[in-house]
C-alpha cells in the first residue's frame, strides 16, 4: 500500500472526539445544508420540509415549504434565502422575513431542474448549485450558476450524482462531489463564472485506503484553503462512518473529525472558524431520518 496509505490509516485511526462534541438539536429530521448568517445558523430539515435556525440558545422553524424536500439553504445578494428543493425540482425563494416567494424551476435557456442539491457562493455575488439528476446511476447530473442579478445558466453537465460543491478562496476553482463515484472533481472558473477543464481532484476510496466504498456528500473550504468533506455511508456500521475528512489543495489528507452519528453529510463554519456546525443522521434507512445538529471545535 505504500507510505501514503500507511499515513492515511494512522490518521483515520485517531480516537473519537466525543468529549468535545456538543449536541445543539437532538431531534432533527434529516438536517442538511447549513450556513451561518447574521448571527444565526440556518439549516434545512429534509423530512420536515423546513428551514430551521439556531441562535445560540434555541432551535426555531424559520419557514415551512411542503413538498420541497430541501437539502441546502443559502442567502443571496438580494437579501433573500434560496433552498434546493430536491423533491419538486426547484430552487425555493424565501424573503428575509420568512415568506415564500415564487420559485425558480429552469435556467434562462429552458433547462428544467430535476433534483437540486447543494449551493456554493462565489466572490462575485453569484451562487453555483448542483442538480443530482434523475437516478444515482445516470449521467444526467448538472451544475448551474445563479448570477448576482438572478440569471441562471447551465455551467456543467453529463455528470453523475452531483452533490456538495465549493468555490476556492481565489474564485479560480470549483470543487464538485460525485457521490456515487466516490470522488471530487475540479473545474476552472472563468472570468464570466463559466466552468472548464474538468479533472479529478481526489478519489475518496483511494484517499482512505479502499477500506470501504465512500459516499462523499457536502463540502466547505476554510480561509486557509483547507477542504472539509462530509459523508453519508449507506451502512450505519461501515468503516469510517461519522468522519469528516480535511484535505489540502493538493488533496493530501490532513486530519479527520469524528462525530457520534454515522452520517455527517454537511457542515458550516462559525464566523471565526473555531467551531464547526455539523448536520448528522442516526436513522439512515428509515423516515424521518432522525438525527442531530452538533458543534465541534475546529482545531
């Protein structure tokens, strides 16, 4: 396996940091797609069809959107919130006060959305989002771009099971997860936010020594350029379940963070990046996918 695999195995064998984990919500229903904004953590609950907030003291439903099946939430430059409505194939829009607004269902050229999944804001005021497509094994997944003015364009297609994505700090690279292929891709970002030069960034199976098939899910990038990759294993007892992987821009594994729940699909940073907020699922194979919202020190 070589010294790289040995080093990776040593990192992956690190003890669980359970003593440092704080439960912020013990009764979530498939929590996903969190973002810190104006003093609150916003996150969706897919099985509740809600956007929920945590203000440091309590959790509170911000808005309910039946039939949406939200998987992420993000603020835009217009002072609204957007949600990826995985179930009804749309991008939901919410006013700052929590009122549902007319939703987006297609791009400027008429490409209809199928299963919008996750968001990644850039430094231009725009937002990329993934569309996971019809089936996990079909190459009809896409990446779209919403400009600061609200124009939506198709940025990449012919992908499979696109999920989490993130923009590099210099706005030059978009990272995109293909969950069923267990990998993260890179695209070069042009001056007009267009994408080109698709290439492999990291194969998660290779990174973890092929001990199990990996199912990477959400991802975020910190101010140092370190990339945090969550996962959603299909088996609650799978090896490496509950771990978030941190890699650098060269795809070198730096460390892992371990949570008590098997699925840790997504995360958000506190403003000072000293804390991670992690959405997690305990009941991975049964509705309503009961889970938790955690905070953990980001050391």
